[in-house]
């Protein structure tokens, strides 16, 4: 007996989380090795491009993203998207053993909470009807309810870009992440449509001749570029420890809403199952926030102090030499 589509999507989503979670650790170890022998990436160095571990992390991440892409073809977003939290657990556990970044007791509670919520979602996940053609997907995409969602999404995005970003972009994290999350929800439904078109084409039912296929591809490309642009702005402006959980919560919530409206994931389910999925989703979000809030962070370098190295290993203090020590953000001309 073959696996159901939901089972295939579940396996692919879990594999994706394992690969993506591992990729963060491999890339970080590669960056540390590269920084020990050259200029750190954070200050403009590119020696990590010569580090095999960093490339191993990149390849692992690409494999994980491909698995995640295919998972959306087989299973509804309400099942696949929340399971992305498992990559955070994988990353935290590997960091504990490989990078010596200790997980606090509350962090372990966060991991268990994520797993419990994921199990609830998996048990109550709906069986999705896979469209038989791109034209059927187009019919779903042009239904009034989804068109209203798209119109509202684009209106809010334009308002955030044109009005709120110039005024509050540097001080309010919700501006950049709101743009990323709203565009990300459209990215997922477009990628799902493209994935289904590719699957049908490989099965012998050519979908490349339909203009709708190329329309979904164009929308996905525009949304991905916009999403990555504003995510980079958010990461450059705010602490990654804050960006990651807030973005995960907003992106996951909006993606599920978009998928439920367009693909009618909850049609045919009873109130009890839907309520269980919502509870499981909230549980996963809570565990993610707890895990991020309690992870041990690397201490930042002291502000206003200068340290330097002699012969690569011996460190001298300002008392050892007659040199100027900067203790403020002002720079004095000689």
C-alpha cells in the first residue's frame, strides 16, 4: 500500500526541517573557521567562500528548500508550514553539542512544546484535494474570497512601503516583517501552484502551454525578490534574535490564512478538527518564542574599548603601551 499525499508531504517537511536546521550549524562553523584565518564576514570579509564547511551548509540548505517546495505539492500549507519550527529545534540541539551554545531549561520546554504542537497538527491535518490542472488552480485563485485577500494584502504592502517605511522602518520591526510576511503568503500559494504544474507535467499532462503557469511563476519571482529584500533590511536593522521568531509567527499565520482561503484546506472538516489544528498551531508558536527567548547569545564586543594582538596570540592592554583608547563614538583628528 502506497503512502498518502499527506504522508509524503509530512516526510518531506520533516526532512526539510532537518536539512535546514543542520545547514545553519554547518555554515556557522564554516564562518568561524574562516574568521579565524581571515576577515570576519560581519565586517566585510569573504574568506568563508573558500571554506568547505560553509559550502556544505549552503548545499544542505538548498536540499532542504527543495524538499520543502515539493512538500507543498503533496500536503496543505496548514500541515507543512508549522512544521518549519522543527528546523529551529534541530538547529538548537546541534548548536548545543557542536557549538557549545547551551540550551536553557526553558529552552527544552520550548522544544517539547513545538513537538507536541506539531503532533497535534499532524493528527488533525486535512486531506487535500490536488487540482488536476493549472486551470483548476486558476479557478481557485480567482474566487472572490481570495481576490479580496490579494487586494487587501497588496494594499497593506503598498501602504507599508510608501507611508510607514520612511517614517517607522528603522524603529518598528513590524514594518519590514509585515511586508515580508504578506508577500511570503503569496509566494507560498504561487509556488504550490507551480509545483503542482510541474508534477502534472512530469506525469505526462503538460501544463507549460498554459499562460496561467507562467503567470504564477512571475508572481512567485516578484514576491520572492520583495520578500528577501525586506527581510535583509530587517536583519540589518534589528537583532536577529527578535527578527526570527516574529517573522516566523507572522509568516506562518498569513501563509495558513492564504492557503485556507485559496485551496479551501478546511472544507469538509468538522469544528473539532479545525479547533485542534488552531490549538496545535498556537502551541508551536509558543514553543518557538520560548526557545528563541531562552537561547544563549554570544556576548557582543565591549563598546568603546580597543584590543589588539601581537604575533597573533599575545594580547596587550592599553596600560602596556602609550596608545589612545577610544571610549565614545567620537573620533578625534590628530
